C-alpha cells in the first residue's frame, strides 16, 4: 500500500525563508523553513493526504498506532526512523544525542521528576537514541562534527596568542588560562568542561578572540561568523575544538551517539532514528544542561565521520550507517529494490512510478509516500531524484 503523506516545514529561527519549498516546488510558507518531517514521530507526524486510505486516520502516527504489526511488519511496534528535509540558513546549536541506554534512563528519570515534555529544561522527549546521517543536497553543506586532536586545537589557540601578542594590549586572564590548558596537553574533556562552565568571564574572552579573528584572514572566518551571531557564547570557542567540514553535493556524514555537532549552512536530506532527544552545548539561547551533556559526549578525537555511499548501479546508491534503524537510497532512474519493512519515499526532482507487489503510485516533485511492508519488492521507474528511507 502506498499512502501519500505531507507536512508543513517547521519554522525554527535558523531556517531560511523558502529554501525547502523551492527544492520541492511547493508554495512558500512565508516563514522560516527549517525542517520538513516525514515520519510518525508524535512531535510532528506526517499528515495523511487521503484519510480514506487509512480508515479515517489523519496523521501517520495515529494510523500506525491502530495496527502497527500490519502496517510496519517485521515485529515493529513503531516506525524506527524519521526522514527530514533540512535547510540551515544560520548555525544550529552545538548538540549531541544519547545512546539507547542513556535515552531510556534519561526519559524515565525526567518523567519521574514530573518535567513536562514541552518544558524548556526537558532534555529527553522520548526513550530513543538519535543517530543520524545527513546528505548534502545543495552544492555545499557546512558542519561542525566531532573533536579534533588536542594538537590541532592547541595550534589554533597558539595562533591566536601570536596575534594577541602583536597587539601589545592587555588581555583577559581567562585567555592565559585557556592557553595554559592547551600547552599542558590536558585532555579534551577537561578543556571542554572548563570552557562551558567558566561563566561570566567568557563573553570578554569571546570578544577578544573575535577581534583577533578579524585580522586572521580565512583561518578564523567561522569564529567571526559565530561570534557575530552568538556574542559571549562559549560555543564560539568550543567550535575551535571541532572538525569543520564542507560537504559537496551528494556527500554524507554519519553522526553516532555522543558526537558533538552543529549544522552551519546548507540544504540536506537528514535521516535518523525516530527521536527528538537533543542535548545542547552552545550557540543557542535555549537550555544547556552541562552535567547531562558531559555524560553523553564522546570526547575522543576523530576524523570527519564521512559516510560513503554503496553504489547499486548507474542510477542508484545507498547510504548504510552502522545501525539497523535506517538506510537511505538515492535513485536517479529505474531501479528495483527489495525493501525490508515499511519505507518513506520523497521526490525532489522529476517524477517516478512506483510498482509494488500489491499496488502502484506516482510521485512527482515535492510529493512523498509511505510504503507499507506489504509492497516488499518495488520497481521505481522514472528520472529525477528520489530519496527512499527504510530499515536495513
């Protein structure tokens, strides 16, 4: 069964105006367009285009709850993934997500404490982990992801010290403490915890680093940008500890539990486990729970977590992260796919005919469909770009 689904882009402040609607060829909302959710997460489930197909259910979560075993198959009680079209016109908050055990424990703990799900200080909105992948749709997609080596971080701070020495001006004591942390070759966790907990002196240090960055050319261009958007935020300095990457169109990242990251600019297709658990670490006016964030972060230095695609043929490739909850197929022409359980497909260019084992449908640019487990082997025919999310 193919069930047409749709949704309205979420208007988070960092979303640009009109980029998601321009990609999909739909009517602009007139508001920031940050994320279009395609899935059954209760926070923003997809809307059913034709409720007569779903016994009157008007959204995907409501319909699945009526008979999850029949709709999802393979013993699933919930749709395990969430597909998003994401547009970042400004940096998102620095953030990380819990692993499965941390999500279960944190959700139960905050429920027991009586913290409402909608409360600003709530960390855990559900009991699920949130590993995710992002594929660049725009020509470039910029992000911070994971910690650099201490040697690389120290080199950046030493360069700032050189620039500061050339000014012959007094500098805040916090700068010397920061420099001492770098020179002592302390571990990444200690430096991070010190920065994020330093409190009132941090804005002065950010102001100094921003001023120094003005004379440093492209080397510290991101610092200048972040300081202009979030003056006084420790996240501006934490960004110097992280990998800064620019994806080309069609390239992808996989962000495992504990990876600190922030999307900075660009349009992408994001696929994740169906969760809304976010622990923030800066570049945001929202709640930052430092102890909880420290409990989930992976502080090990790591290379940029690129996720290469596996080529299935001249018109198909698949991104397969090391989790069972999801994989993402990218189709540009005819391809037959054996699906495992339910799937969601969204067309961003051209049009495709989908022939399953029991039914068929047509997707044009901007349209999406939920595919029940009964269709199994689906023949996709057409030309353009179609993204298909399913489990592995």
